[in-house]
């Protein structure tokens, strides 16, 4: 479903991605983890063209991303993304936030888009909040609206860039529950996250990054029980200590 081949990227003289290679099969849940500044968020943003690449190529289904490729509307319709910050329209209701892209991008009739939005908001447990505005919701509720909005475009792939990092601890699980449900339903997902419990229990595989490189790739059980690289061992020793 996704192929990342020899991808590199620099900001000026600083190389943030170094010859990254990875593949994600349809229906897989791949978690990207590693220390801060290791290139995780940059890598996931290259998959839908939010960050350009200097060399290499990325394939998502039949779409090929490479240096100089700029026509990405078709790609972004098939790849949903959820960010750290919720990026909701503050002046629109919850229902309108999930409806607007359907009518503007997919040209769905308003009634059809609203029916789809209501179904998705029920799916993420927010059917009672459709007339509220984002400021009237908790952080966890806003992030679930953001997930519903991404799903409204019927993506083949969902990308999550640290979706729980801006949430209070008690709100984290309600977002992870939605992500776990998506995974069980067979959605292809790439998740940058520090939630190691989610990674251990839900991920098909883990990509460990450090210094802009994919240092290790392993199935989740092996990564957490017997990581191969010294850098991964040191990382897990620090974050799993408590």
C-alpha cells in the first residue's frame, strides 16, 4: 500500500531524513517511535506531501511522490491525516466541520455529506455534540472530531502525527480507543506516537527512528521484548523505566 524508498530531506544544512526505507501493507498498523527530533513527524508528513523530499520516492497505492511532484490533490483525498493540534474550524459546528470537505472536495450533496458526518460522529462517540462548536468540547472530543473529519473523505490510509500529545492524560484513552477500533476494522494506519501501550497492543510493526534514520524495523512483540539495535534498547529502557 505504501512504499518509502531511499527518502532523504534537509532543511538547509541540517539533514532531517537520511535514506529512509519502509513498506506498509494494506491493513497494517505501523507505529513510528523514537526520541524527539529524530525525524518521525517529518517522515509521516512526506507520505501525503505536506513535506517535500529531496531524493528518493514514496508510493501510496498508484500515486508516486518524488522531488518536484506538486499535483497532490488526488493523493490527499486518499490519505487522511490527524495532527497534534486539532485544526478544526472554530466558527463551524461539529457537524459542519465534518461536512465541509465532503461538499467542497468530493462535491457530495449537502444532505449526503451530513448523513455521512452523523454516522461518523456516532462512530467516534460524539452524536450528542453535533451542534456544538469546537471551543465547547474537551481536547479529546475535538481530536475525535478531527478523526471523523479525516474519515469523511473515505481515505485508504490514515496518518496520525502524535494525536494524543496535546491532550490531558484522562483524554488520551478516548482517542486511542477510536484508533484501536479503526485498526481492528482493517484501516491501513501509520502512527507517530509516544503511547507505547498502544504500540505494543495494536501495532503490526514498529519503525524506530533516531538521527533521521530508520534504525530498526520489527514486529511489535519482538521490538518491545528483544530490540536489536543498541539505540532502541536505550530508548525503551528510558521510556519503560516507570
